[in-house]
C-alpha cells in the first residue's frame, strides 16, 4: 500500500479536487468509503463482507463468460466446422476473421452477460449505495480524519494501519468544514 503521492500545496486543495470528482457520481462516493472503510468504519462489516462476496461473484461470472465463449468458439471452429463441413478459406481475410471469432464474439457475450446476467448484482450495489447515502457531511467527516493524520505527516501510516492507528501522538484540531 505504500504509494508515492504527489506533494500537495495544501490539504484543502486535495479535499476540494477529490470532492469534485466524487460528487459527480454517487457510486464513486460509495466506492471511496468502501475502499477506505478500514480507516473510516462508516460501513458495517457484515455489509462489507456481502459486497466483497458479490464483487467476486460478479467478476467470476464475467470472466467465465468470456473464457467459455472463447473456448466454445475454438471447439466449434476447429472440431465441428472443419471436420464436418467444407468451408471455403479466405487467406487474405484470415486475421480479420480470427479476430472476429476469438475476440469479437467473446466481447459481445461479455457485454450481454454484463447487461442481462449480472443485473441482480448491480442492483445490490445500487441498493447498498442508497442504504448508506453518503454525502457532503460524511465526506467532510472522513477528510477530517485524513487531515488530522496529514498535519503530522502520518497519513500513509493511517491508510496502512486503519483502525489500529495510534492517535495518541496526533493532536486534535477543529476543522473549518465540519461542525
């Protein structure tokens, strides 16, 4: 998790830039709090476990769809069509035909699965986002936690340790953004 960050002119600049990006889309705001839940603890652990399990299921469904379509295309192309049907070969267009078969078809089925086969999982993510309904107040509360650690140059340590971070050496401060 040790990421090198670009030095900031001020934490206020960081706070404003980040909020402008997140405020455009509710799902990005929810994702921000989900990724940093080990620090903020705004989402209960049971919901986090369900979200991670559904995310894994989502990726498996899409991955298997893509892989099985590619394998199915190969089997049909090599074993069924070539052995049982005489199909005219087009040597000039071989690259285009193979790209269509082995990349195009799997991408089409991937998109179909994403649109129709994973609707229940996407609905779950939307429901979770609406359940927590993170907004400006939550964002400022989370940023105050990060800013408190940033003021004493311990933000990376906070991100790495999460709730186990030792706050005893970090002084309290009153933020101008939250009440």
